[in-house]
C-alpha cells in the first residue's frame, strides 16, 4: 500500500491544499474521477457565466431603445458562444499535467472510496485495477452534483442538470427561451 502525507480527493477548491502540501515537499496523492478543475470550472460557474454574459449583452442592446439609442436587433452567434464555453471548460485539461510534473505528487484518475480508517481504494478509470493508498490527512473536495427530485412526470417532461447541459446534452442551437 502506497503511503502519502496527504490525500486530496477532487481537483476543484481542494487543490489549494494540494498546492500548499506540494510546496512544503510533502508526498501528495490527488484523486479525480472526472474532469480536472472541479464543479465551478467544468460544469458550473465559469461555463454558465460565459453563456450568461452573451445573453445579457443581447438583453442590454434591446434596452437601448428605452434611452433613445436605436440599433439593429441583436443576434447570437451560437457557434462562437459554444466555442468560448467549451474553451473555458477544456482549460482544465492542463491541471493534470501541472500536478503530474511534480516528483512528490501522484495523480490518480479514478473514483476513491474509504475501506478503513485513513485507507482508500481508487478504482482507476482506465479499468486497470484498484490502488490502495493511505495518509494521516485526507481532504474531501468532491464538489457538487445535481440532485434530481422524484417528481411525477419529470422524466417525461425532460430536464437538464449542470452535468448533462455541459455534457452530452449541450445544445447545437440556443434554446428559444
């Protein structure tokens, strides 16, 4: 079993702890099962703000008429907005390389679970097996996930979560409303 000074699960806000530990020369394990960068960067705040900024600009142009400024109708170039959104989401790809470059940091791509006190198993994403690791300090920064309530008719009506919107259900064209 590999031993570390600290284990950090999640690569969002918890990486501030990993950074401090790495700088002190501690042996660090970082575990991430999804995209590196955490909820805010990959499916939350940042990509949402990119899209909202474009929508707000269109709304602002429409409001110009109220103050006597006449301009043509504002339209959205969805391809540009989409590219900007995914560019921000994909910035997280470099986080893996950043941490992997340090000799005192091991980066694991997989899902972690506790098997006993201070001992974790990592089910590696590539299917190559399970790693067992331990540390006296374990930081859990796993981020947030959508909680879909059990509401009658919801499945039939259809819905989006941040995981699906910034995943396989990202629209090819903007929604009408």
